[in-house]
C-alpha cells in the first residue's frame, strides 16, 4: 500500500475525472490510472466504474472512500502532533526536495549554512515533485526545493507561499567520452546505428522536460533503460551504456575530468531553475535566518 494511492483515489472521487485528477496530482494520466488500478488490486475489487461519463465510484468505492478519508486525516493529525512535540530550541527545519537537488545542491548548501547558523538543525525528505508539493501545502515541511522549467512547473498555488530562485542549472545530453568518440554518438547525426538512450520515467519532472526538448524532432536513438532517479541513470551513463540528459550540477566533476562529454548542439539543452518555496510568516528566528541566507 502506498499512501499516494489513497490520495489519488480521494482526488478522483472528488473530481470524477481522470484528466483533472491527474493534473491536480501533478502526474501523467497514464501514471495516475496505473496507481488507481494498483489500489484496486490491493483492495481486491473495482473502486471506479470507467464505463460511465463522468466516472462513478462503484459500491465498493463508495464504501472505501470514508475509510480512505479517515486514514488520510488520522495520519495527518498524528504527524502534526509529532511535529508539535518536536518544537523548541533544537527544532529541526524540514525540507522536501527532489532527490537530485538534495544530492547535488542542498547537502552542500546546508553544510555551508550550518557554519553561519550554529544552531541550525535540518531534516530532509527527498521524494517526487507531487509528494514534495503535498508536504509543503499540508505544513509538514518548512521549505520545499524543486526545479522550475518554462514547460513544467509544480502544481501549487504560489499565492500562499514565497518563492526564491536559488540557482540556474543546465540540462544537457551527455555520454561517456570514450564510448561517444569511439561510436560517433551525436544527436545531430541521423544515420548509422541508433544511440542507446537512458531515459527518465515520462511522468517524472525531468522526464516531462526532456519530452519538451525532444518535441517532434527526428532522433536516431533507441531507449534501452528507464528510471526516475538521476543518480541511478548516471551510474549506467559513466560506464558507456548510452547517453542521457543530465543536470549539470549532477555531473560537474565528470565533465571537468573528461569522463563525460556533451553530444549534440545547444538546441538539445535547456535551463532549469532551482527554487525554494516556503511560508516565512510561520518561521521562528532560526528558520528566518536560514530562509534569508538561502
């Protein structure tokens, strides 16, 4: 059981529309549908009648809905009680952050900030974009760090939060230098054997950005591996398994050492903005110092 399945079901029961619900949950409709089916498999009965328009809950779905709502409510209340008990002089400031930003940016930045703010204590939750947004909206974290791109942005009401842009990252197609040169891998060349492609899940943030970059332009590539995590794809990338789009912050050392090399021209690259969102009105002194220093 995944709590996200229950949240998805609550959203679908409220909207009675797969497209609207998937947009609200900030995932693709196909991924949303798979998660609803996974919940139905866990329950053992269909919860949604897909043959009607708009969709309707089945009898089992109607019985399960109040149980799902109660579960979400109790878990949220329990979490808030634990958070309230954790307040005090040594209270942890909580972050929700995309995994790759946590590894390649936030860990080092927090280390720098702890040198400036000696009493700083932090707790970081690395997860998907939708979960990071949920945690911020529900008050489970103090600060969220995520990417912004002109084609994909977090589904969140920014009027309730303050946003601070921290860094411009660069997403670029790269490959192991040895393999790229030996095999002539270049995205601008359409003849010859296809280039093995290490892809992100299409429902992930970077997956959606890469889809926007590729558009409908012809490419001589063949997808051989799909994953959601930058670090996992990077491990295969450096061994020469294929090429992948990578945030520059994740491969700065490998580019400097010549382990990886960009393939293709500038048209295959795009800028990402690492941004922080929070509600500073609720901050204590330490939280405010951290926010001002980010």
